[in-house]
């Protein structure tokens, strides 16, 4: 049985590299248990963001919750990806984001127009 919320559970029993009776009996081994939530593992691997800018209502929830990634466009007032993370100058599409840019998920969750898509 593994803890609640854990998707991956591994148990290892490591033995010293010798052939003594204690080793064969399992008395000198090391017990290691690893727990992991697969969703957390997958999240850190890869993430890109796209915005359907034409459906943006300019509420500001994305740039308020994640100013490192979103900003209001000065010309049309719609949300856009900050220039540092734009893919080939596309205002609506990001490059692969650095690990720890979790505020992008918050922005997507808070967007009342649901125009922010996260691809993992």
C-alpha cells in the first residue's frame, strides 16, 4: 500500500557486494522506498502556452497572476506572451518554458474567457 495521492511507488532492497550469510539472509541490506506523484514529474518536463488573442476580453487576470509570461499589448489591449518567451515573434505562442513557470497554469485557470492553452 502506498500513500494517498502517490502514483508511483518503488521499493528497493540493496545488498552489499559480497556473498556473506548475513547478506543472503537480508540482514545487512539497505531498504529504500521512493514515492512520486507522476503529475508532478510530468509537469516539470515540458510546457508551452498558447493564447487565442482574438477571444481575449482584456480582463488582466493573466498578466496580474503571471507577469513573467503575460503582458497587455499596447496596440490592441489583448493579452500576449512577453517577448522573451515568444516563439519566433508570435504574440500568442510561447517557446518551451523554463521549469518553475507554474504561474502559467494559474493564469489559465483564472482566465474567464478560457483562451489560454497549456501543452505539456
